[in-house]
C-alpha cells in the first residue's frame, strides 16, 4: 500500500481530539504492543489513544483490513516520508484513521511529526509493509 497526501498528529495525553476513553481500532490492550504506550495511564483517561507514547513513531492510515489485516499491521513497519523535507522514518501502525472528512491520508505521533520536520497538513508518503528486518537498512 502506498498513500500520499496531507498529515496530522494524534495520540497521547495531550490529544484533546480523541475522547478520554477512546480505544484504538485494532490494538485492544497495552500487552499487545507495550512499546507503543506510556508506562501509566494518563490521569483522567481510560482509553488507549490517550495512553500512546507521543515520542514513539506510530502511524494511522485508513487500512483496508482485507489487504492489510490487523495481525499484519502489528508485524510490520510503515515507512513515512515527509515530501517537503525528504526525511523518512519507520513507524508502527497503531490505529485506523484519519477520518475521511479531514482530507488527510495519515495521522502520526507528535514525535514523528517533529522528527520529520513537518507540521499538520504538510505532505507525506506512507508505504506499508516494510519488514521489521529492514530496520537497520533504513
């Protein structure tokens, strides 16, 4: 899968765009992907979306589960490239989104947005899957 278009950020304790109890689309517990989450649930929240560690590189796209089922998403990276800066990083698929009404193709962690040197509505390319074994090559 390859998508290109505008990006925004999501997840973590400061994301007021998600409800305090908002779940993730295909990760149902911290134990399924502990590397994505803060050690403790942020105060006043119960959902996994707010528990995401904003410094971990993760991405949400409108995955087609017939082509990229949840187990495949959990087993591979996505490669996110900022079209304006050329920076690219591997990211863990963490959720489904953004909503189609936003006109965006991906949501990424605040840390990834910063690392890529971009802001909301800048352009990215997301390629999935990238084998976890490729980590050292990228």
